[in-house]
C-alpha cells in the first residue's frame, strides 16, 4: 500500500487526510441540501397561510406569536432582521418545528423567502385595485363667521375703578416728591431732554397715580393743564378721576384732550364733569351734538351760552324743541351770533315780546336785492304774477270776523288765498294770541296803518278772543309799523317753508 501511495506521489498521511476531507464535504453538502429544501418547503407553506387569528386549527397555544405579514415597512424590517423567525405551533408538538427552524434554517434562506412572499402579496394587491379608483368627495363646511357687532355695548362689563392703595403719611409725602420730580422732567421742554426720557417719565408717573394722595393729584392736574404737549394717556387717566377737583381743570381749560376722550367722559354720565366740559373755550360739532343729547337743562344752558361751541343744524333743531320745556334757553339761543335764520324764525313762536322784537330787528332787512329774491321765490312756488295785487280790505276784514266767531278753518282758507301762503300757516298765525304774527300777515295783505288798531281791538273783544286782552294795542301797532312789505313776506315765506317741510327745513324732517 505504501508503494501504491508512493506511485501516486503522495504519502499515506496526506492521502488519508484528503480522503477524509472529501468524504466530510460530500456528507455535509448532502446533509445541507436536504435540510435546506425541507425547511424552505415548510417555511413557504407556513407563510402562505393566513394570519394566526384566522387559522382553523383547534386549541392553538400561542407560545410564540408570529408578526403580521403585510407589504409594510415594519413587516419587511422584521423579516429582514437577523433574529430567527417566530411562528405559532400546535399544542401537541410545541418544540418540533420551532427547534428545526431555529437550528436548521440559515438566516439568508429566511430573508430570501420573506422577500419573495412580500413581492407576491404586493402583486396580488395591485391586481385587485382598479386602475382608476373612484374619487371620494368630502363635504367641507366653512365655519360660521363671527359677527363683530353681535355684542351690544350694554352687555360689555363696566370698567372697574383702580384699587385704592393705603399708605402712611410718610409714603404719601415720598410719592408726592417723586411725582414732582417726574413732572419737572416732563416739563423741561424739547431742548432740555430727549423724547424717550420724557416718555419714560410720563409712563412712570402714570404707574404711580394710585399711590398719590388727592392733594398731589390736584397739583398734577394743574401742572398738566399748563403743559404744551401733555401725555395723552396721563390726561385720559386724570379726566376719568372721580374727584371733580382733579378732572375739572383739564376738562375746562386743556385744549389737547381728544374728542374720543371727551366722548368717554360724556358716556360715564357724570353731569358735574359734563357741565364743566360745556364751558370749554372750543367745542367741536361732534362733542356739541353729544352734549345736546344729554337733555340736561343746566348742560344745555351752559352750552348755549358758550360762544366757542360749534352747534350744528341738527342740534339747533333739538335745542328748539328743548326750549319749549326750558324757556331759559330762549334768550341765549336768540342772541347767539351763529344762529341760523330759519331757526330764528321758528324760535319767534316761543319767544316773549321783547325777544320777538329783537328777532325782527336782527334778521329782517329791506333792499332791492330782497325784492328780486322774493319775486323769484313766488315764481318757483307757482305764482306767475310778479307784481303784487292786494285784496280788498273788506274781504280781509270779513275773513277775520269768521276767525273771531270761531271758524278758524274757513278764515284760514280765505286769508291764505289773499296772502299767497299755505292755509296751515295761516291757522298757526291765528292761533297765536300775542298778535305779532298777525301783524305780519296784515302787512303782507296790504292793510292800511289806520285800520290796524281797530282790527286788533275787535279781535280782543271777539267771541274766540284771538288776541290776548292783556296785550297793549299800541305795541302791536308799533310792530306793524316796523315791518315793511318785504320783511313781512320774508317771515311768511319761512313760516310757509316750515309748514311744508321744504327749503332749509327739508333735510331736518
């Protein structure tokens, strides 16, 4: 045998080693091929089955729960992980398949099997899905818009006053000194300090207001009133103070307060502050309208006497209505320089004898221009006759006798034709028992001066008593003499416009 190995060029030891290696390799290859095929078959059969919850195997004991197989990222990561695959087995052989799978199957075989199964399931899911899935529609409802005006001003919570801070006299004295120092910094002027410094001083002082005593607050209000450009927030805080000695000086004399802040004070309803505000040297139309709406007689009287207040047309109309209840408003209203002519002639009906004379002398005049304007007025009113044709005195006296007997309607119809005015205007004239409106009507109708005293005396003694018995006839005669035909026509024209709600009275009604 040695010679045989020597003839092959090998030693006995070398030949034996090669023979044993080939035999071992053949055995291991055969064994590996057999184990791999059987394990792969079993794994494929297990993976193709549904999930463990749908297996129809009685009495399964989930010793090791298998992960769900689905084409998801989590499942792929689980299958490709180097950990061994875990499956559920029946209760009668709990370790047979588990041991073989863990001991015999290599990791590469399990990963390749899992990849093939995932690709198969993905293809099946793709074939089941339609090419063009039906679009799904989702009903989108927009949220309801919030109404910014849904909350009424009355529903808003009232403003709470700042809490009072109790301090010792020493603390109050210290706060007063600090406030005085801050005021000096604020009042130094533009050349002595930066705007940022003055703003910081004003904000610091605003924060110290609850700590200041009443005496210091009064001093602060007086100093701020004299400043050229006081801080707006500080002024708004001071004018809302409950003490009139603090808010009063600013409300009356400080011209840097905005209309918005003044309107806030009016809305608070403190009539002591409102009366002081009505004395301001300058009041805008907006604030004047708000003051008139208060309806307080003292506020209205103070406002009407204030020549620096700008009163709009609508406020004059409201003041004329208030004058019926508060006769003290008549004199300052009639003497205001900016009183419009239409309202002056409406106040004429409410004014006493002396004010009526003043109104007639102030607002009535005579000129050639007025004659032309009156002719144009009559043409636009529908009266084509430019020349004046007076009626017979007997007809006018007969119409006045009807009024004296109580037939006001018939008398007004006749006199309206003669005077070329509305019958309602004539009824208003006949209803006034003072006599001045009737004197203007007689002047416009062309009654002679010598007949005026007799007419008024008869109307004083008439059954209806159109003229008050206490009226002096000579005063009415003097009123008649002071009126010219043009002046009387101006009065009747404005009174007629007020009755018809036209001309200057149309926008207000």
